[in-house]
C-alpha cells in the first residue's frame, strides 16, 4: 500500500491532538516537509523483507467438532511433521494459539483475529519439527491471553478434565487440558503472569516457565516485552526436559535470548538431589485466599523431598508480597502499548515483526473491538488511563522496582537451590455461568496470581509440579530457581515424580 501525503486538515488535526497551535502557513510548510521522509516509506514498500521459513509441507487441518473436543481445548487440529530425527521423535505437540504455525488459522482466543492465517512458523515450531515432533494442532487459549482462568476464549470455555465444571486455568488452558486429558504428551504455553503454571497446576500436569530470555518468542504474539515467556507443559518431567532442550537458545532474532545459557536438561533427570537446599517461602503460604488444605498438600510434598536427602528450611522474602503490585505497574501499560495499541508487535524492539499478524489485529481492532472479553477491555482502558493521566510514571517506577524484587529473590537463592510454595493458593475455581455479572467474570479471571506473577517480573525460572489432589482437584507445588538453572528444578521435580506421593488418583 502506498503512504499518502496527509491533507492540510489532517496535519492541523495531528497538531491539535498534541496541543500544537499551527498557523495555516505552518501547516503548508509541514506538508511540504513530509514529502522527503515519505519517499523512504515508498521505497520500504518496494523492498522485500526476510520471513520466517516453514520447514514442512502441510494441509491446513480442521476445526474439531464437540465429539473430538469435549473440553473445548482444541482450536484447530493438524498433523504436521518432517523426516527430522531427534528428541521429539514420536511425540505429538499442541501449540498454544498465540504462536504462529504457517497455513494454520490463529485466533489467540480472540474475535479480533478470527480468519487470520499466518504464513510463517514461529522459531519454536520450526525447532519442534526439526527434532522429529509432530504438530498436532493449536490449543485454545484465553482472549489475547488476558485471563488466568478459562472462560474468556472466543471459541468457548475450556474445561478441566478432572472436573469439567471447573476452570482449566489460563491463559494456556487448552495446552494444559490437552495434556491432562492424554490427547498429547507435550504442549507449548506462554506465561506473562502465570499462564503456563496456573493451568498446569489446576490440571495436574508439569509446567515450566523458563528463565526470561531462554526460549525465543519469535513468531508469537506478545503481551509485554519485559515479561513474555514461552515454555513447556507436559505429562512428565522427562518430556519437559525433552521439549526444553529443543526450544531453548538464541535464534538470531529475539534479542532477549542473546544471553541465554542452555543446560543439560536430560542429564538433570538422573542428578542426585541429596544435599540440595530448598527454602520454603513463608510469604507464599500466607495469602488471605490461601486454602489450608492446599498449603498442607504442598508441605507434605516438601517432606517427601526431605526423605530424599534434601535440606528444607523456611525462608522469608517480604518483597514477594509486593511483587504483584510491581507486576501490575509493568503489565497494564506494557500490554496496552505493545499488544493493543501496538497491534500485537509494538515497536523499538530488535527482533522479527510478523507484519501479517500486525495488520490482522489492526483490522480486528477497527471492526470488532466490542467483541473482546471484559478482561481485554479492562487492560485496554486502564492501561491507557494510566498512560494518558500519569504519563507512564508508574510503569517506569515499576520497571525500576523490579530490580529490587529480583535482588530479593537472588539474595534468598544464595542460600538455597530453590524456593518452594503453592503454585496457586487454591484449587481450580468453578467456571462462571454465561450470565454472570461483569465483576464476577473479571475477578475469577484474575484472582489467582499472588504467587506466580512476581517471577514473570523477576525472570526467575519457575516450575509447577503436581503434588496430589484436594477434593478431587489437583494441587501444584512451584519451585523457583536461579536464572538459567532449570537443571536444578528438573532434578527436584524428577525426585518428586519418582516418589509417587503426588499421584492424583
């Protein structure tokens, strides 16, 4: 498309929007001054930009009907594979629907993207295919990922396989539900406030939010650059190690991954945990909404680790209670600017920009904004309110405070190999009815992040592992480690898995 020279009226309105008082002669002068830069935009239109390749031929797949999709966890089914050999041979993987798979429809749970079909494979998708994995389809997720429960997806609610009346968690609810239901052994999720760990905890599977910058998000729709994570949701610790091995490391695009330090994740599975030290985080158990039965189930699993020779001790990190406030200050304006006003890509980031996704979201924002979920509307309006009225002050202050939050966890981790706490202070909540009042819809989508969101801000790896049921619903124990020391968390998780004390039935 050609960039048109603005009319004098458009220039006058642009100036007025910024409080500029332009005379008629000045408007004419600025119109002439625009001509030089617009030549560059014309040339940009002619140049051919690099694209992300797709490595396997494929058919687009299909949208499964209710008989194939009892939990609403699939958005689209596919069968994409290569002749590649590697750690994922014979493994079917579900891809969260905020990640591009070439030729396969992508909605990111939102009416805004309905009908969009990307032409590129995200880096993580290419790596899975190269390692012999099969892309089994796209897992449904929450509307633009702005929910920690599973009732805001535009294609319908996502139900918990352990009790379909309850939430699967979000925003990667489809990924966790498909793994819990045994439809796939592996899935990819995204995590900006707990969106890998919440559904993994509530569905009773393994979910790892890697260190910020370990796994590239190239070809995925972000929420906010400084808290975006992509990681595995799997049926076993071994499968987490396999999938992480394949997807981790710099890809030449995502500058967050330049400093990534990958490890021997498969070797960690047989590593002895004897002599390791874990700190039981006092502030992770003391929330007003904490369920005592969940706390007790987590402490029982900690005792299991102690039997394996792990030293356990209570530790206090008071900053943990302020972490959600810092997270709120970062993500609200960050998401409004990057994902919504930035049409899913933002700007000023050294990385790959999926132009077709940007254009598709811009079209949707212009025509279907009223069809989005209440949580999307909340983020858009509140983030913009803070930006317009407080000029980004609180976002900037929160970004500065994140240094203190990270340092507080780092200080604790000087004395411990990992910190442990309940992943979510309570088990999966009931899915609200379709006619639930607005405040109920919003509260049940956002009320579970007290322990998870701080580690999106600090960037520490955080791994939820199932540790047993409470009233028939799974409980997750979350382990948090030092940056790029996922191996330690995998070793501890393997020890819990081997004990068998965590089983859900």
